[in-house]
C-alpha cells in the first residue's frame, strides 16, 4: 500500500494544526576536520529547547547517496515519492508565478538570450537584464499569435519568463532549444526521440519554432534581449492534492516562486509574500492566516542560497535569524511543529548534497522525547526517530497532530 | 525506480577513486558476557582514526535476521539486490577459475567422491585428495565425449572441479546428484519438478547421467577419487555490469576463486593473486594497479576462516594485520575508502550469522563526521549513517566520490 492509500484511509478532517518549517539546504558539513556544521555552529536556543522537548532524526530526501534537486526534495517533504512523481520545470515555473495550468496546456521556461549577426548565442542570459526590461520584452512576446492555440507569456524575474500554450493537440514531449553553450546556434525544437511518431509532439515543436522565429523579429529593439531559448516543456503533473490525500487545508508561505509553484501543484493556497521578506516576516504571515488553515508550509530560502555561496557564517546567520523569530510560531500554539530541510547544502561544497537532513518534531501533547538536547547533525543521528525517508514526514506530522486514525480493529 | 535505474541516470564517468575493502565475516560477538567482539578486541589504530574522521553505520546484508551466504553477501555489497539476482553455484565456481561462461552454457560444481563395491558413497570428498591428484583425475574426465555438446572440465582445488557443458538445447534446471550423506547411493540426475516438461532439462539430465557413468569407468585407477557428484547446475546469471550501471572501471583483488568469480560476473577485472597473499600483499597489488581503475574491491578471506574455526584470537590477529597494512591504501589517497564485511562470522558461533556488519566510510573531501571514534560493533550502531541495506553501500560510495549527479532540477 502506498502512503496515500494509507492516508486516504486513515486521515481525519479534524485534529491539530501543523507547521512544516523547511530551511532549504539545512544540512551542512564542517569546514575543518573536527569543526561544527552550520547548524551546530549556530546559536539556536529555541530549536535546542524544541529538540530537548521533542524528538529528532535524520531524513533521507530521495535515496541514500542521492543529491536532490529542489523539486524532488520538496515533493518528498510533502509525502510524494519523488521517484514516482515528477514536475517538469515549465510546469513548476508556471505554477510558481500563479499561472493556472489546465489539462492539455504545455508550459516552458523561457530565457532571454543574446544572439549575434551570425545567428550564434553569445549570452544565454541576455546580460541578466533587469526584471523591468524583461517585462518590456515580454510585452512584445505577448503580441505573437500562433494558429489554433492561445499563448500566455509572463515575466518571472530578470531574463526568465514563462510561455504557456493552450489548445487542442499539444504534447510536452519536445526538446529544449537552448544549446547550453555560447558560440553555438540555437537548437530547433524537435519531438523527443521517444515521441517522434506522435503527431501532437511534432505539431507542438512546429508551433514552438514558429514562436521563436517571430520572437526573434519582435525582440530586435530589445538588445541584448534579442532572442529566446525555451526549456523544460511540461504539462500539468496532475498531482494528488493535500485535501484529498491528507484531508488538510494547507497554505504555503514562501518567498521564491518555485516553492510556491510546487505548493500550488499539491493543492496548497499560496499566501502572498514579498521577495525580501525575512523569516520574521514570513512567520508573521503565518500568524495572520492562522485561523484559516490546518497546515502551513513555511519555506526559508536563504539557508540554501548562503550554502551555495560557500558562505558558512552567512548560513549560520540565517539559521540564527530563524531561531530568533521562532517564538512567533510557538506563540500560535501549533499542535505539531516540524523543522527540517529539503536537502543539505553544505557551504563547504557550495551545492546541494546527498547528506541526510537533521529533522525535529515538536508536538507538546504526544511527542516521545529522546536523549537529544541540541538540534544538529551529529545529535539527530541518535534521535528518537532514527533515519527515515523524507516521504514519511507527513505521516509523522499527521500522527503527532492526532489526525491519523487506527489501522485495523 | 530501482537503484540501477537511478545509478544509470545519475552516475558520472569521472570523479574520485573508490576502495571497497571487505573483511569477510567481519562482524562478531563477545565470547563472554560483557566482553569485546573480535573487532572491538583488535588493536586498530588506523581504522579507529578513519572512523573518527569519517562516518560509520551498520550494514544489513540481505534482510534483518537473515544469515547470508557468500554469494548473496557479495552481490549485496556490489549493489545487486540478492533477493532478485542470484548466481548458481556452478556459475560462481566456473567464473571463479576464469572459465568464460557463455549464454546457453551449463556449469556445475563437481566433487570427487569415493564409492564402494555396493555402489554406496563412502566419502563425499574422496579423502580430500591433493590438488595434484585432483588434476590427474580431471585429466581423465577431460577425455569423456558427450553427443552434441562440448565438455570442459577443470580442477579447482583438492576434490573440487568444474564441469561446463556447451551446446544447443541445454537447461540448468536439473537436480544435484550428491546424496549429501555417506552410506547412500548417488542420485540420478533429473529435471527439477518445475522443469519436468522441459525437453532441454531432460536432455541435460540425460547427458549428466551419461557423463557420470563414463566418469565412474575412467576413475577406477584414481581411488579414492573413483566417483563424482555434481551440484549447483547453473547458467550465466547475466548480471548487469559495473561499467553499465555505475560507469566504473573496477578491479578485484581477492585470493579465493569464488570472490574473483562474483567480481568477474559483475564486470570487474580480476588482478592475479597468489593463494597465500597477505593483506599487505593484496594492498600492494592495489597500489601497482592504482592508475588503471576507478574502483577496487579488495577481499580479505581469513577473518571469515578464523571465525569459522571458532578461533577468536586468530580472527583478531587477521583484523590487526589488515589495520597494520592500511597505510599502503591510505598512501594512494583514495577519494573514498569503505571498510565493511559481507556478513558476520562470530568465532563464538563458528559460522556465518545474521548480525549486522559494522561499516566505515572515509572520504576526506565531503564525509560528514559522526560522534564515533573507534571502529566496532557497539560504536557503529550510533554511527552517522544509521542502519542501511548493504545494497546502499555503492550509492554512498559513488556519492562520496563525487560520481553521482543531482536527481531532478
């Protein structure tokens, strides 16, 4: 029985309130032999108290040894087996900016690029133009009309936009047009090899090529944004929704569109944020909407960002900001508070890594305490929940909130 | 998605070098309540340092509570689910002595035996004749000609040889001829019950019976090796190869043919050894071939042998020899060194056992240290990797060597 069969059978539509606080890329590594990780170095009196009162363990995001991408990492946290469910990048991006992806739609992630007079890509990000300039270029892309399909184009940020095609007979199984290297011509859109015989895929590729050709004409005044590459063609992944599988009214508080996108695709409401919102700002948004939802997914982006920068101290600082703001959440008296990450991003590696993620469950009513008294990698290894797949976090969350019934008589 | 789907998707054909050092039957038990295990009793300053700098855990070879055979134990270490993949004993023995097992071939393990004038087996090992005498008897078996198939007979060691049949219409699903007890007549070879209707199985059984009958004639001058029993009929298990599933050029350094056999079947090159090579000799072979491979499987046999002898102190001594020789491997600067066993062989039990196996990962660049500072059973229980199936060792090995890419965007 997959987890969802169990949760559909056992989940109750009443019970306690849950906060899933995700510090993106939380797990870390010592910079020097014998040294602390970022989380161990951070002064986190609130998390340490929660670890002492609650229980801890190590979450395995995808599989042992596997470095997670952000999409699969979050699907796993939400209880969706990331080896079974996947979200194409275009669908993620479209959902992220709030586009309503309907069955049959095909979405792609677009990048403005610079092309030279010989037709070679010389900058894959068009000099990272401003979001304002991007929006001006998008305004001209909106004028493109394709035969038989509606096109929706929206600016995301800087050189990034989304193209959504809506109409009959589309198929997302077409290849990207980005040559991924400068000094090369853009690629023609083609059906994927496995979809070569699929008429809808060929039709979609033809429309994409037509869109790009017309874009090249219309973008001439927008140099350096005088060309586009399209990537990650995808349709709605049709994920089961939180309300269906968990009987939860769920909300997302996240500052980055991508995480809002995944949340929308699993049926969460997205509470509007501002890009520069601090952990404190995000927690205050939870407080404002506390009465409207059973479940809050709160996403802190900058632990991951500072890890990717290789800036150990700055990652420590973000963790400390989160800790300092935690009383805002605790004052709401959640029945279950989980603190974890979608993967590790050790500053030492400057990238996502395969290492397991320290995870904390706090649920005053029924959590079984362990011997761990501080929240960190070395301590969570001997935590009361042991090692578990990230996809079990939602099971524990529901259980600790009294929202899962008994299995069998 | 099975592990191999993941590794095929994510493995890179470049990255760090890996040494998988397997101390056969490493895990042990205290001889007296409160006493140390063999590994705990051994003085292992090098392994203890690696445990301190690296991370540790407990490997579950087959399934909790299951005592592993050597074949499945090694398949698991190599990442092949031992409940899904199996190697017939004949195939293992043939591969072990370097016979090239082709599709359609049927191989069996042969034992010289002694039969009396009443046709009863009186010694199932023919008095454990010398390898020299065995080879003389094999020379006469080589003269046997079967209709329509080629037969290859090779001495293994003492009373053991391999019979390989090559030709059209063979099937390995036939039963062993060894009655497994003295005082009984040899069994006639028959198709397995499930293969009763299979013509090729009946044909194979007929050929086997014909071979045995002719062998009985030809072996009369070789008393006590005046008869043969054939066991473990098997064909090529067609295992996926290391190069295919892991993108690794792999080599095996092992003194026993069986472990060389498993290694060959998963696509490793086998570096020639001498039967009495010490751990130091084996490590020096790794050093000699260091530049030619990405991955070395190094097998130490005598931890298991001394465990099976019930000789606690001698097993301790083998572990200490390995520890003393470890600097030879460390001087090669491997990116990842794993020390583990294929199963436990506690001297107290004088046999393989189901107990989990202490395991150590050392990877100076990116290993996440735990609180363990000595390599032993009691310490590894609280190691940074927890309890994991042995089949995950290769995932961690690739990950620690930087040879696995990210899953998803």
